[in-house]
């Protein structure tokens, strides 16, 4: 009878952590399972035994990346609601994307067979909490928070991808332009009638 190979209790966490660091900047296709396993003192057999393959390992990284991405936004949602806090949420969004460019693309495309972003209301939960608190405190006029969150995400996500993939470095002052983007987005929420002026 064949013996079932066992692995150290912490190996799963170490493999996820190592894959997480590599996927911050590397596309999944370029990540070598052999190199990843070797850096954790094991073999690719361990990855297949523990995760079933590369896809599930990447899915686990995506779950952790989404939690890291969302965590600061949840903390902001609990602060005293103000426009400054809403703007800070937008700044955190962009900063995380810049620090983790490959992961940023990955967390919005994982689980899609078409390579297109998959919508998941869970991703918008912290910003919806913040928007609702801003409405409750009279900072914003009443809106549908899901619609508002999707609108903010669409414009901010588009800006970040343009900055990362389209605009050549140094051609635009993207820091200043992003500040203007946040002001314009928030201004629309404050005064929706301006759209019809």
C-alpha cells in the first residue's frame, strides 16, 4: 500500500505567501511552480497535493489580495465621514494598484474565462458603507449606494489602467490629474444637478 506523503503544517501558508509576493509584479503565466516550490524548500508535488494545481494556488492568492486591498477601505468606512475620507479612499485605491500592478489586474480578472473583469458586490462593500455614512451625515445627497459605488469604481479603475497601460511615463502629471479626477467625481455626487446645467 502506497504511503501518503505528508507536508509541514505551515507549508500551505508559505507557498501562498511566496506566490503572493511573486504575483505582485509578475503575470501568472511567468511564475514558475518549480522555482516557487524550491524557494519554500519543497517540490511541485507539494503544490499539486495541497492545492490541486496552479489555478487554485492563484485563486487563494487572489482571495488574500482582495482582503489586503479592501482592509484599509473598511477601516476608513469607520472613521468620521467626510469628503476628505472619501478622497483618501480613492488615494488608497490608486496607491495599492501602483504597488501591486500584476495583482491589481489579477484580482479583477480571476474567475473569468473571457479575461474580462468579474463584478462582485463584495468588492464594493467598504465603499458602499462609507457612502451610506456620508449620506446619513448629510455630506452627500441621497443616492443608490451600489450605483454610486459602481460609478466611482468604473471611473477610478479606468484612470488607473490608463495610467498603467496607456499613458507613457512623464507625459502627464498623473498625480495632479488624479487629484482633479477625485474632485470631479466627488463634486458630481455632491451636486448631481450640475450634470443637467
